[in-house]
């Protein structure tokens, strides 16, 4: 019986066309369709979106006018962990991502499954937060006649249909949506520049930290705002699940991830500065479309409806990528026998993992039916911070497992700091609501149930094979 600690070898990179041929008796492999430029745009598009467009107000509600601070801290934490992912995807260019790294490092199948399931659920909670953001104040600029929950469900179904058409179609849609959502942030930056040069805004707000106290209360307040703000940076870890659909991943991933995190981190800090400069934290925290409030307060004659439309495209992009990544993770786990093999079934014509797409879309519909933007966003951050702690430790353990090809190697201090900061932000010090822990716990229990079911099925097949022989 194949087990998760004996993964199938990756397709050789040096053989043209080999990655496009199916082995006899196996599902067809995924198509290598992503080059370096498309991958960079993919990573940027994966990170940009719901976090900055929808949760900026929630972060302001936690910290006050110093809105830029949580995003600056989150930027550093993201870079630390991104360096670990870059090293690992260069060593092991396969679709299973964090699950593969965990299994290779610790060889504990149960831990591997828990990590993989947490990554998948983080993508689903992120997509669900995006769906909720889509049905909120941005859409409210056009209509409020349709119930938000119904809109969010229809939104998830539409994204599933796009994903079923194929990775090239999905990534091309991502490129278009990325350009649109970047244009929205450029509008915010332009409004901010105009405000600064014309003397508009209130600079004194930028240093106001309003966490309800000093000492311990100040610390937990800043950490809580950072943990929620970190939701804006999630996405770079999803891109490693595209390793089997990327040309020469060992060479292309380092540049794509570092450029992606660097560009988005810089934009986020600037947008946070502008938002706080022009709009007070109370107004920001009361809106599910906080950047729309910035546009309205900026003193520039930019149509609010046009910006709302841009924001709708932005959150659509986030959800599209997260649904895509979660389905690829299901595909990777199925190939590693962490999930039942049926989860790895590929649509023969489109060569997309159709069972995985259907499965994750169904779970996302359940989440949008029971959660709101802040809780779903914070759940995403919590799940991924736990995973990031494991990945940062894994990169150190796997230094004992050299490979025979060149790849990026991160300085040892970075994964150590990455693990520590991830654990701190995932801990109760981050002052998150109990609903986040409850939601994450329920998701984890669902995962454990699937783990047990898979073990029973695999054991039955093993016993059946032994009896037949």
C-alpha cells in the first residue's frame, strides 16, 4: 500500500512534454501552463483582494488610527514565512504544498492530514469571506434587493464553474481581475497623494493606538489587529500548490513569491496610511466596504459606483484563486493517499480536478451560510498561522534531506523567527473572538472524521487485496 511518506516522484522538468503525458492506469497529469510572468501576476492577484478591500475597517476598529502598524508587522511576518515556502517548493515542486513538507519532515501521517486540511479550510474561509464581502456594502451601491447570503452562495457556484473550465481559463481570468483590483488601489494611492499635497486629512490619527488600555491590553490589542490584518497577506502559500502546473518551478517561484509579497506589502501599508489619514477609525470599522469611504472622503471627483465595481472584481479574484487552490490541494492529497483516491479524479477533456472543485465549493457554501467577514477572515489567519509555524520548523528539519538539483536556500534565522512570530499571532495573546476558535475546531473535527474514514477505506482495501492473494 502506498502511504503519504512515500510520495510519487515529481515529473522531470527537463523533458519537454513529459509532464503532459498520463502514465498507464493513472489519472492524466495537470498541464504546465504557467510561465514566470503569469506566475508573478498570479501571486500578486492571489494576495491582493478581500483582505485590504474588506477588512481594513475591522482592523481599524481593533487598533484605531495607527492602522498602518498591523499591516507593517504582517508584512514582515509574511516575508519570513514566504522565504521558507520558496526553499521548500524549490526542493519539492509538487502540488501538495504544506502537507508534502510536513510529511517529509515529520513522517506522521495524522499531522500531515491535519496540516493539509487546515490549509484547505483556510482557503475556503478566505473565499467565503470574499463572498460575504461581495454581497456587502460594495454591492449595496447598486442594489440591496437580493438577500446577501443568497448572493454569496450564487457567487461560489459561479466560481466553481470557472474553475471547472480549466487552469488556463482560471489564471487568465485572474490576470484580468488582478489588473482591475490593482487599478482600484492605484485610485486610493492617487487620492492619498492629492490629499497630502492639498493639506487634506488628519495626520495626528496616524499615531493613535486605541486598544482600550496600556501594558498587556496594548500588546494584545496590537497583536489582535495584526492577526486580523495578516488575512490581507494570505495567498502566497496557495501558489505553491500550482507547482505541477508551473514551468521550471525551482527557478520561477522564488522571484514570483518575493516580488508578490513585496509589492502587495508596500501597497497595503500605503493604503492603510491613506485610509487613516482621510477617514476616522469609527467610520472605517462600521463599513464592510471601507475603501469606498476613503474614496468618498478624498476630495476627488471619482464615481463611488465605479470604485464599488472595481472592489467587487477584487473580492471575486480572491475567491476565485482560493477555490482553485483548495481544489488543487485536494488533488495533491488524493495523489498522496491522504484523502481517498477519488478526490484526485481529473476531468478528461478539461484536465481539471473536478471532484476536488465540487467538494470545496460545497464546504464554502456552508461557511458563507454561517459566518461574517471579520470572523471568516480571522479564522483564515488563525488556521494559516498554525500551518506557517509547522512549515517554518519543517524547513529546518528538511535541511537533512538534500536534493540533486539547485534551489533557493533561506538564511536559518528567518524560519526560526517565522515560527516564533506565527505562534505568537496564533496564540490567545492575539485577542481574537471565541467564535474563531469554535469555527476552526469544528472544521478540524470534520477533518479528523475524514481522516478516520479514509483509514477505514484504505484498511478495507488492503485486507481485500490480502484475501484475494
